[in-house]
């Protein structure tokens, strides 16, 4: 696990400073949601809201809206997807 975590940290370090700022502003729910969206290509909002996060549904919706506003994913009806 430590080796994988170090690989992630090294990749983060390679990012330009603007991308690092965006990455550091993401919370754990947003990172989890973004990883699901990237891995599955298209994800329903109901499956994203069923995470183990302690946030309320309203907070989760706001976090997902932030991801769309930052341009990290797109939303069409109840479907989140990458470019």
C-alpha cells in the first residue's frame, strides 16, 4: 500500500501548480466520485450518492456540482461522465 501511495504522491508532484491547486481543493467524497467516474466512464448519480461518506445527500450533490463546475466531469440528467 505504501508503494502505491508513494506513486500517487509522485504523480501529484509532476502536475503543474494550477492543477495541484484544483486537486488539493477536492474533498474525499469528490476524489472517490471522480475515481468511479473515470473507471466506469458513465455513472448514475444514485450510485455516487451511495458512498460511505458522512456527508448528507445535499452536501454530496453540491460536491458533485463543484466537480462539474471545475470541468473535471460532465453531467447529463442523472449521468456523470468524463470527456
